[in-house]
């Protein structure tokens, strides 16, 4: 074999090595190609901030121990907005999906900030870890964006005594 044939054989064999393929994937990802395919040679896909916020909000709510989303003012404003929407025949869940969530979305990355109300008795560090894991998984799977960080702020804790009484036996205070 000639020197050129030997080099071509070595290069052909190297491309079959798994490490070489993973290096190629890393190079593709660095160029904005690969997993997400949001920026390609044929165009780019933009995902609005509110879309990512809704995905993150829904993913956070799926975690057991998350009682509500948003700080006190956001929850109060959202309750008024939901009541108005329901009396007007609108979709009251449309705004609540992203309540307590703010995001920054770039071309290939997203950062998420979440305000939570935690149920009493739940380990806050464990809950935060589970929320992060769920939010990162959902956002990356659905959008192809890389989630760089998920910041969680616990604004309140829901105590058992704070639960509204849904027995339906409330007598009117005045007649």
C-alpha cells in the first residue's frame, strides 16, 4: 500500500470510532447545528418568551409539593384576571400557565426564573431540585433550547390551616 492509501484507511477507520462521532456532535452543537436545529442553513426558528414560560410553568406545576406559582401580588392579580376571564367566557387558564415564571430566550439558550408557593412539610431543596429537573427536561425536549439556569424563589408556604373550606356548608353572614 502507498502512503496515501494508508492515510485514507486510517481516516476512514477513525470516523467509525464512537468518540470521533461524539466529537463531531460537539462541533455541530458549537456551530448551532445538531439537537435543536433552531439555526440551520435553511433558516432559523424563533420561540417566543411566553411559549417557553408556559412550558416551564406547566412543568413546575407537575411536581408534587408545588402549591401555587407566583408571588403574593402576582397571585392576587391573576385571581382577579381569571375571575374576569371566566365571567366574560374567556379561557382563565391561558394566563395562569405562565404565572410566576419569567424567562429570557436567546437563539439557542433560555434562562428561567420561577416563583413558588410550597406545600407545608415538603423539603424545599428536594422540591427545587425536582422542579429544575422537570423544567429543564420539558423546555429542552419541546423547544430544543439549552436551559442554562433555572432560578427558584420560594415566596410562601401553604399551611394546612390556610386551606379553604370546601364543605359547602357556609351559611351566609347576613340575610
